[in-house]
């Protein structure tokens, strides 16, 4: 919240429309705001009675987890610390908790939680949390996949993914499936990668020997026009004899180093 709108504890706040399924907090003041009146408190447990609600009814009304603490973080942490201290020093409390601990080890608590979820449905907060965890997992997996692909590209001797794809798929005339195998990815990921680097996937039939020869001829023609040569192969060999490097030839023709190397071998 902006500092100009931060309420004192229990003071009337401007009307708020907090997102359903989320406990609204003022992180700077470490307070929680009531969904109903917008006032800020260290704990909402007793306050919500003024709105004719129990804490359980409040959680259900606003889509919060049934186990959601309705208190500021510092207060929740202090209560947790006090409970841990009491548990450690009280044999009676440990005995009271032993039944629940046994049920947890046996999986009975998890089963009861599933049954409760089936009866009552998931709260909005639980849905949001699951979606957030799923999104985080997808981002983590995508980052790991990107790192693996970059490492594979490096082992193949290319500086970046785009250069590798152009060298293998365009200049190398490899099929989509063969290019994917070289890069260590699946065919569907390869198709998405082509779109990312701005390369059109070849249609069925374009991978025939005739199709490949036609593309080679077109690539040669484009490179020859770029440097103003009639025979690109002869031009490449002449420039190399004059001392031009493979990188310089690639830059001049607008092609990759593997393409230049293949042209020099003809």
C-alpha cells in the first residue's frame, strides 16, 4: 500500500476491493486488512465477529485457505514460537499431539484432507497457490531446458541457438527431425524453435533430394548477388586465396561458416 493510505491499527480505511482468495496485507506496517471494512489489524480473528462472522466463516466467505492464519506475520511467528516452546516443555501437550502425528505418518490426515476437499471444493486461495506453483514449475523447467540447449549448442561449436539452427537446418540442409536430434530436443520443440528464430519450417516434400538441390541453388544465387559475383564457388576460392578468413567470407555472403566451408569444398 502507498504510505499515504496506510491506516493505523483499527482506523477506518478507504474502501478496498481485495482480491478474493488472498489475505490483503500492509507489508510495511505488518498488518492485515479486513475484506469487509478495510480496517487494519494485527489479527482479524476477533474483529470479524463485528461483521457477524466467525474466523472459519470469514475464510470461507472470502475464499481463503481453511488453515490460513488471519494475523500479521510477526504475530503468527510469535505464536508459532510460543507453541513450539510449550510443546517442548509439556509432556501432556506432546501426548495430545501424538494421535495426530500417528495419523499423519499413516497417511490418514492426508486422506481426510482429500475427502474434505472433495466435499467442500478448493478455496480460491488454494487454486491460486496451485496455479502459482505450476507456473513456477513451468518456468523452472523452461529455464533448465534452455540451459541444456545452450550447452548442447556450445558443444557443437556454435555461439548461440539461432546460429546453430541456421547452420544445421538451412545451410546444412538437414531435416527438422535430424536437426532436432543434433540439438538434443524433440520435434515439436524444434518447430517452436524455428518460429522463435524466424525460420519457416519446410513443408512435406521439400526435404527431397530435388528440393535440397533447389534450395542450394537459391542460396548460392542469393550469396552471389550479394557480393556481385557470377559464380559464388569461384568467388569464395579466390577470396580465400587472397587471404580472407572463413568468418570474413561468411560475413560478406551473409551465410554461415559451415555454408562457406561446404562451398569451398565443391
